[in-house]
C-alpha cells in the first residue's frame, strides 16, 4: 500500500479560492444569501481537510464541487429551520399561548386604547 502525502491545503486554497467563492456566491444568490459565500468556502475546506479524498485527478473540480455542496447545505439547513420553526420556538419551558389568549390580549389592547383616547378627549375639552 502506498501512502499519498497530504495535499498542501494552503496552496490549493490560494490557487482555487476565486473559483470556489464564485460557485458558492452563484449557488446562494438565488436565495439572497450571496454574502454567505465565504462561509460555504470555509466549510468546504474544513470538510476536505478532515477527510481528504484519495486519488483526485483535478483539485479545482473537487474543491468547486465540495463548495457547491456546502452552499446547498447552508440553504437546506435554513429551510429546515424555517419549516420546523426552531428559530422562534420558546425553549424556556413556558406554556405556549393559545388562540384564546391572543384574542383576549387583542381585546384588552383595544379597550386600553379606547380608554386612552377617551382620556385624551376629556383632557382637551
């Protein structure tokens, strides 16, 4: 078994970072998240360094492909968070509000607003 020396990651990144950034930005642009392209590039580099592929013929193609996948992962993780509501979930153990609570709160606000308006009119006259 022959051992393959690890690639020079810094040199590969330096040489292909523009192509990686462009593919990440293009992938994320449709969702209005092109500003996260650098995150996708860094995630791609980290994943490759953690598990270096063997027998790569074209490093630019490999780096671009992995960057594209990491950009898609960023989009998917956001879709899952939005679908599950995890970003707005109340995890502090509070009892979730019911529709009845929302209606009661809205009525209370309207009554308070009406009292405030009435107090203002009385103060003007």
